[in-house]
C-alpha cells in the first residue's frame, strides 16, 4: 500500500506544481497584455504631443497648458509601464547585478555568478 500512497502523493505534488506554473503563465501573459496596451497609449500620446507642438508652433501660440497636460499624461503612462515591467521581471530569472536573463531554475547568474533570488 505504501507504493500506491507514494504514487498518489507524487501525482498530487506534480499536479500542484503544474497548476502553480499555469498560474504564473497566466499572470505573466496578463502583464504582457497590459504592457502592450500601455505602449499603444504611449505611442498615441507621443503622436498627439507632436501634432499639438506643431500646431502651437504654426500659430505662434503662447498657450502651453494643453501641451503640459499631454506631457504629464505621457509621464504618467511611462511610470505605469515601468511598474508593469518590474512586475514582469519577477517572473523571469534576471540577475540583479548584471541584468542577464538566466534559465528559470538557475541559482547563480551564468554571467557574473551573483546568487539569484
């Protein structure tokens, strides 16, 4: 009976491991989608900022309120993207010292030897 209990226990552990990995994949893909969406917003913001700057330069307008608003929105989006990218990095085995990507199960960086998290 011990053999069957061991097999059942190992099957349960394997199932939990697979479920955990699947959750990580879903979380990472969700973050990747969010980052992609933010990048699209950033691109649109740059385009709108350029068109607004051109319009202001053609009309010799002194009103920079709308321009500053676009800049502030863009800065906010860049900060948001940075936060999402930091969250994504948690799912990769990136060396904190040299920023080299390492295999998922590595304990030490393959480039500089730093202990990975």
